[in-house]
C-alpha cells in the first residue's frame, strides 16, 4: 500500500510540474503579446516560409535592386563604334539583376527591355535629332535592326523586370557612326519614324556623293489611306532651299514642278497615292543651270498621318525605281542605287 501511495504522489507531482510549465508559458506569451503586439498570420507566414519572403516578387519582401546594363555591343563592337560594311545591325547586351531571383527562377528572371535609336546628325553642320527606331517590350537581350542612313546615332537600352515593370534600371547609352551608303545611293533620310494619328512629319530623298547633279525626276508612292501629302519643298514654292538640301549646300536655288502649293496638284497626288516630281538647280544670280557634286537632300516631302488611323498601323513611302531620272548639265544620266523605303509606325 505504501508503494502504491508513493507512485501516486510522484505522478501528481509530475502533473503539477507540467501545469506549472504550461502556466509559465502562458504568462510569458501574454507578456510578449502585451509588449510587442499580436503576431499576425502574415508574420507567421514570413517566419514559416523564408523562401517566399526572399522572393523579390513577393509584395512583403524587400524591393529588388533595379537591373543594370553592364555591356552594350553593336556588331560585336563597343566604345567608339563605326559601322562601315553593313546596314544590318546586331545589338546585344549583358545585364545584372537582383541575385535573390536565382532561388526563384534558377537564374535571370523574365526581363523587359526598351530600345531606342536617335539619329543625332548627318554631320557637324546638320543636326537631325529624330527617333528612327523605338521598340518596347523586348524580352531577349539581342535585337537586329536595319539602318539606311549615314551619320551619327545614339542607342539607348533601358532594362526592367517583367514582373515589376515600374522598376526600371538606368538607361545605358552608346554612340555610333554609320558610313555604309555607296556613292550614288538614293534613300530616305529619316526612314524609320514613329508618329501619332494627326501628326505631321517630313522625309527627304537623300543622295550620297552624286556626280554633277543638276536635274531629276522622281515618282514617290505612299499609303494614301494612312497618309496625306501636304507639300513638297516647303509647299512647292518655285525657288527655295532648306536645311540639308543640295541647293542650300551649294548656294543655288531649286525649281520644283508641278506646283505642290496648289490644291489641285495635292488632291491628285493624294487620290492616287503617287507624287510625280521634277526638279532643277539654277544659279541664284543669272538663273543659269547649276551643276553640283556631293551629298544632300534632293526633295523634301511633307506628310500628315490621317486622323483616326489605328495605333499599330504601318505606312510605307517609297521611290518607284523605274521612274527615276538623274541628269548632269550635259544631259547624261547619273548612275544611282535606291536603298530602302521609309516606314512610318503609327503609335
């Protein structure tokens, strides 16, 4: 009987000890709650799921470090870049990102890049300052672009995380020079533009190193459902010069026919989507024929994107090759090569 009594006393003592521990735990918990506040479910999730807490995409996590472009190349070149052999540009870049993404994606997270190319100037005396390429929402760190103008350009690449596009890294800039057009080439200056419905713009028919030019004929065709021709060489004044023009560069005047300052001529061109243009250079003093050699704009065409054109549309302007004639003062034909049409992307 004494043995049974002893066992019962030890068992009760153990129960009392456990009750004491439970009571002390309860008192400590109440103290912590009163001192530091109630522990919420979100905090418990953070404690129980440190992996989720470390995911930069988690709203409760510390914001990620912005991505950064670390190396930018054009046709494998960096630094002072001069492109002399190809209109096709391959642009690629390296970037750094918040290393916490490695746990979530096993490497780089999905990325989003914006690429912009600005045509800065033809040369020191003739600035352009026109965006000629702009593309957003690029997921690959490589892009292929064609440029058919000679001059100086600036490439800009801006990185963003695809899941947090509001968090952009710094824009990385790289200057480069294009010198690829062949002697006697004709192309459109500003041949890649981004315009909005109702917005006006102009393009130039540009000649490189033409020998002895004094007169020419051009048929220019355009998407007249999307674009309206507004004028040629400052609305068709008979004698004029303008920046970049062959006339201005050689201090001569330029005759343009027909007179695109009249509504009948413009209406016919817009109805057909085709402008038939003739031009002649003359000396300003005696109005004798003038012959010039060099590079510059032969014709400037003013357009406007029609109202109501849907964003995402593309309008094409091109030179009808079979209807081009370039002459020198001996009325001999000048050899030429036509390079690329103008593409107007509607924002």
